[in-house]
C-alpha cells in the first residue's frame, strides 16, 4: 500500500481493528493510532476485561505503536482500585 501510495484515511481504522467498525471516541484520546478514548477503555474494563493485553486487544488501544500502553495500564489500575474501594 505504501509503495502504491494508497491513501489510507478511510481504511486506516478498519485495518488497525481487523475490519471491525470503529466505536465513537469517548473522553480524551488515549491512543491516536487506534483513535481510542479513555471512556472506551473504561467501558471495556467495566465489561470485565482486567488484564492489559486483552484490554488492548478489545479496545484497540496500544495495538499500533504501543506508546500508550503505560497510560492504558494506569487507567486499568485506577478503575480496578475504584471498584475495590
């Protein structure tokens, strides 16, 4: 695609999310590669995903360059701490 100079603007999220439809961004953007917001991540945690790897896969965050994974981990720990308090 790069060699052919194919424009990916319309296809980018579908490619990053294995063809799945993108959810609307909820809250501040945490992952710009996957266009995932803090609220999207929190919703996945509330659905029962409590480990970083599966959380990244389910939300789409951290699946591109990976630079947001530490922030996803902080959000995960914060939500889990709130639920046990």
